DNA sequence: TTTAAAAATTGTAATGATTACAATTTATTA
DNA sequence: TAATAAATTGTAATCATTACAATTTTTAAA
């Protein structure tokens, strides 16, 4: 999505964070693949065009984007960190059959929680797990 | 909490899962420390009483309890897995200053999500991050 | 343009939590 | 008691992430 890319590029400029060639590649990938990729998925793809790419550069870029508030780190499975260029408030559903992660809208702010009065909340996360409709259908047909 | 322990012990018996000496220790620890401990915190404590304890045993026991549906794995930070003996639906708040994890009540089921119609949902998680009141006070006083 | 300083990138090694697995010990059953 | 099954140990392997020094590239100054 070119629009998203431009918005983020502007914000980086505003924050005096340089958008180098490689960082552009990473940002382009993230905007074009909002399906919550892993570091390795990003690396493997960009590595095809830039053979002497280092994984460290991917990590660096992702950390920079996160620090700038332009990327969200998603922690559903304990062994695979994923990244989400969509920073607006939304929830995630992970299918435990096919591994896909689906976005869904949830207005978590509409649930004021009494117990957290006096807490400073900076980040809200919601994620569900289960089986997606496609996989449910496959499972049924396999019987 | 002795009551919780007994409930879980009964359920394990019902599922034909043996409650060995070491598993008892782990379960006792979890019931007495519902503050979402890490594997290492559990290991270090029990190791004092059982010097030739193996970390593998802790991992085994935790995996067994999770599989039996009696323990929840909590994934807030990507480098520290935590465990929660409270399996009823509730949310977590992690203070990024002191690291403490607070429970809070949230009836996530009262938010039907249209986009997930046709999905089989087996697990719902909510966690927030920020700063707890105690740490907010300390920060203010440090100025 | 030339030069010096700063920033970005690379590549290798270290870290650390989790898992794999064979050997050993302990508990259960016949 | 002996045979079998289950639990536990301890070491090695795995694998994602981080640390960090060396190198390359970019930027800014002279
Ligand atoms: Mn998302
Ligand atoms: Mn909890
Ligand atoms: Zn699926
Ligand atoms: Zn705190």
C-alpha cells in the first residue's frame, strides 16, 4: 500500500530517522505484506534482491520502526515474533491449523476496567486462537 | 491456596495423570505463587529443597498441566514465558518499570466479533502494558 | 573536490530459553 | 520378586535474538 508507505516515510523524516535503501526495502515489504510476517520471511524475500543482506539489518530496521511507534511487535506464539505495520487498535486471531493470523476490529477502549484505575496504559493487545473457517471445512471433509 | 490445589489434584486423577512428588512440588508452587512465575523462578525455589532437580522436570510438568487444561501459558514479553494457574478468563497488565504482572477482570465474551463468525475460538487473551501506580509514584518523586 | 566524522551494514560469536533424547531411577503391576 | 511402565536426570542440540567489532556508505565540513 503506497499511501501507508508515504505516511510512514514522512513520519520517519519528521523524526530525523534516515530511510536508507535497505530500510526502504523492509518498509515496502511490510506495507505490501500486512499479514504479520516473521523476521525470516522478510529476510528471505529481500535477500533475493540483495544477496549480501544481513539479518542484523532487518532486526535493526524493525527495532527502529517500533521505537518510532510505526510498527507493532506481535507475540502470540512464544517462539515466533511477528510484525504488524497496522498500528491502529485491532485484535488478532491465529489459526492453529494453518498458522494464518487474521485481523479483527475490537474497540478495547470501550471496556473501562475499574481495576486499572491509576495505571498508565500504553499498549493494549487482544488475541484469540482456534481454527479458521477454511481449516474447519478441510477437517470436516477429511472424515 | 489449598482449595485450588485439591481441585487440580482431583482433575489430574480423573485424567489419569499421576501426581508424583516433584509434580506436587510444582503444583504447590504454582498455587502459592499465582503471580505468573517463569520456569526459572519455579526451578530455583524447588531446587533448594530438591538439590538434584532437573529443569526438564519443571518443563515436563508445566507441559502436562497445560495439556490437561489446568495451566495457562502467558506470552507478553517475547523472551520470558510465564505460567498462570488461574485459568478463568481474565486479563493481564504488565508494568514496564517493575516487571510485575497484574490480573484484571474482563468479560471478553461480551464482545461478539462479527468478523470471527464461522471461526472456532478456543483461547482468548488480553494484555495491556504500561506503568503501575506504585512506579508512577516513584517516578514522580524522583524528579 | 577532499577529508573527516557519523551512520549504516555486515558477519561472526555469544546468549539464553526451550527441546530432544538416551541413560538412569522410581513406581506400578503381574 | 521380577518385569514393565513411567518419571527424572543430565547433557547436547536447536534456534531466535543480541552483542559487537570491522567495514562500507553517507553526510557534512573544510
Ligand atoms: Mn494485525
Ligand atoms: Mn493471571
Ligand atoms: Zn486455518
Ligand atoms: Zn511497576
